């Protein structure tokens, strides 16, 4: 089976919470193909490889799409001033990342098509984690 790697850039910037607005999400796969323009939506589900995720206070990707059975590595960088998590409780994904650190999660996408909550669900300090959730979509 030939894996087709898709790439888009995931750039999130900090802003005040509570407005409900979010930056356009993106994913970044390590491939020889150039990444899509910053802020461009994904053209399809990632079928394998690395997925870059950048966290910041009050921002998280709105959507991450992956294919059933794909072997992916989330490369998560915390550019914020507070600890953040990358977690999808219903899919047993969890990693806490300290400010300035990068973490990796190797994951084989389960055979569970659907949309799952993913985000930073820490509650303290107050306000630092507002609007830090999105959907992990398994196709």
C-alpha cells in the first residue's frame, strides 16, 4: 500500500479567550512536498508520517483529520507560557508539554471512524486554556 502524505502548516497564535474565534488549523507532515500556505485548511486526511501541532494559550487546532490504520507521530510544540496538554480522552491520547518544549506521540489510528474531542483540558491557571479544543476526525 502506498501512503500518500499530505501536508499543510499548523500555526496557532495566542489571543484573548472567550470570543469563540479560532485560527484556521493546519497540519504539517514531513514530506518532500511543500506545505500549503499558512492557515490553509487540510485537503484530506493524513495517511501517515509526522503531524506538527503548535500550542499557545487559548488556541488549539479546530480539526485534525487522519485515516483509519495510519501510523502517525504527533510532534507537539508548546509556544505558550503555561503547561498545555494534547489529549483525546476517548482515544487514550495524552501528553503534557511544558512551555518551550516539544513532545512526540507515536500513534496507530484505531478503527473508530468518527469525530473525537481533542484539546488541552487543563483548568489552571484560569483563562490560559480557554478555547483550546478541537476535533480529531478519523476517516
